[in-house]
C-alpha cells in the first residue's frame, strides 16, 4: 500500500496485480512470509509510473536477496531504479541511456536481508548497502532520467528475491538518509 500523502490527501498509488497467477506470495503453506516473495517467472506488482525525471530522489528497499539477478523497482522497458545483480554489485539504469550505473560495495552482498539505498542528489547518484556509501560508476549526467512502475520486474526480467519494504522519496533526502536507514535497520535488525 502507498502510505504517502500530498497536503494530507492519500496518494493511493498502490502496487497491485489483478492476475492471480502473477501475484507474488505473502503466505506459503499457511505461514506468513513477512515479505513479498516473487517467483522469478511472472510475478510483478504494478503501480502508476513515478517519473523522477532529473530531480533529486531516494529509494530504499529491504531485500531478502536469493543470490539471483533481481529487479526490485523497475519499469516496462529495460530501465530500473534498483536491481540487485551479484554479490559484487547492485545497480540503476536511466530510461534515456543504455548505461548501467553500478554500485560496488566494499563488502560482498550476502544472501538474506540487506538494505539497499539509491539516492540522486542533483547530478550525483549514490548507493548504500547496509548503510555504507558507494558512488555510481559510471556517473550519471544532468539529463539522466529515472522512471519506475513495477516491483519485481524490469523489461522481460522478473526477480525471485523477497521484498520486505520499499520507501521512495521524490525529493532530496541527503540530510535525512542516515536517520531513515537507521529507522529501517531498527525495524529489521539487518546490520
């Protein structure tokens, strides 16, 4: 559920899937999973496109990574705002270029719960894995645009990892990021 508001009015841009066959699991064999679990074949949640354009923004997600290439927040084409790819990197890709902007954390990405944050502040794209900073390589340009309308998919690739929480801000949260991540970590006890 979208919990954001504008001037006190709920935005109601909920992530939904009307096809039962493409709905990710939240319960398995009568047991609550405490996450949204995607199957890697066709599970996806759709929402009305968020156009970050060239503005500052931040996206944080608690991902139960299963070790496979997993788009977390993506789009209908090949763009994505967050994808966990290997134990060596996670990435973003703008809608108007073919460059993959990789974040290579100093520590390997482990399977299981991790906190991934991608933040754009002006023309700098930064990534954080479990609260530790990493610059994007290569850097973005002023014209780099990021859009998203899916959870668990980008283009024809579907993810199979679990997602516990996603927070998206369409404003610069540089000053607030450490406190936001600390609050998330307090909830999930990740690192």
